[in-house]
C-alpha cells in the first residue's frame, strides 16, 4: 500500500503523523482507528455473525481481483492497480468538491466504484508476485489475503473480531514506534517526554505561517497547491542527487524534508476549513489542532504521550 492514505480527521494529524493509515482490525469505540476496524468488520462479515472468517476474507479478495483485472485476462498488472487507485482519488475528490446537497450522491458513487484495495498490491507487489511474472494472479492475491488474515487473527481462533483488538502493537507500520518517537521529539519542545496542548498549538501556528505565503493571515487553496508543487520539485531534485555524496545531497534532503512538512499540512486543508469558504484561517487551524489533541489525549491528563501516539489500547 502505499503509505499510503491519511490517519486522523483533523489538520494536526497532518502536522504530526506522516504517512498513511493502513486499514487495521481493532476494537470499536476507541477513536477513529477503531471505528475503521468496526467498518471493516461490517463490510467483510458476509454472514453478519460479528466476526470475519478466512473464507469471507478470500471471497472479498476474489471480488477485488475481478474488479482490478480490467481486461479480464486473469492477471492484474501494475498499470491496472494504478488505474484503480486513480479512480479512487477522483471519486474521493468528487466527494470533497461536491456541494452539500450533492454529497450523498457523490459518496454513493465512491462506494459503487469500489473495491479499491487489493491484497498484495502497492508496496507488497514484488513480494506477492511469487512467480516473478510482473503481474498478480488470483492465487497470489488469495495467498496474500490469507497471510494478512493470519497476522490479524492474533488469538488464533480462526476469526477476526473484537478479541483480536488492542494487543499493544504499533499501527504505523513496521517502523511505527521509531517514527512515533521521532514525531514526539520534534513536537516536544520542552523535552519533558510528552506533548502539551500549547506545544500542539505552537506547531499548528508554525505550519499555518509556512502555508500562508503572502502573510495575509489566510491560507488559500492556491497557496496549498503551490506547496504541493514545491514538494514534487523537491522530491525530483533529491532523486537526482541521492546517489551522490556531499553537501548537494544533504541540502536536497533537507529541502525535501521541509517540503514534506508543508505538503502534510496542506493535505488536511479541506477538513480544517470549517466554514467551507475555500480559505483557511489561523483560528480554524488552531481549532482543528485542539480537537485532534483532545482525541489523542485518551486519559485526559492534558498531555499526549508516546503510548497515546502510536499504540492500540487494550479493551
């Protein structure tokens, strides 16, 4: 997968948590991540018994394979995967751009156009492609789905349900704990090992100022788009020198890091624009950051600790 796809519904998520959120199985009622777990169970649980069996996972994977195999030749190519992902982005953009009266219709079109996720695609493509044919067969996709099922069925009872939630594993991917520690260090300006609300709001203000190119106290879509274009340019520049040594590579890496921060801040523009007028104010940015802080501060002690940033919580 691409890391792909984003994690929280507030702008501060873009300021703090880089990378995309991977769909995961967790308990309901414990934040947006766990809400996604409930939605996934509901989607895959064909017999509506409250849990997902391996047969149900494979049935869903088979349906996804047919959707991705656009030419019906029994193999899914990288181009077909990219086409499905592009269709998803367009449908999602249509939902964002739709007038309020048309939102439901756009969401229905988004759902009808699915599925958009294929086991073994994205970053796992080469590993899933066991025969090295350059395409994915249905058997390879089903094998990947089965491996996913085995990983998620943490108590090994043959089903994925609420009992598999909250095992203390990091949900930011293989190196999630390391990334969460890095995020904490960047935000924890007084170095007390935790993030206060003031530190969160300070980062939100800093990001707003970076996006507000003309310094007029408002961030427009044009300014956000300019930051995204700057990220693409910085990424291209780094690729051109990353194989070399010396100051040029170091400077390109720093420029890319800075541009990535701007892109992540800009990515949440639409969600933070509370009044939907196409302009983001500092107050809206701070409100979104405060809402995110409250959601992540699960124990209500006024701080976000490393555990609250990155781990599932036991029931």
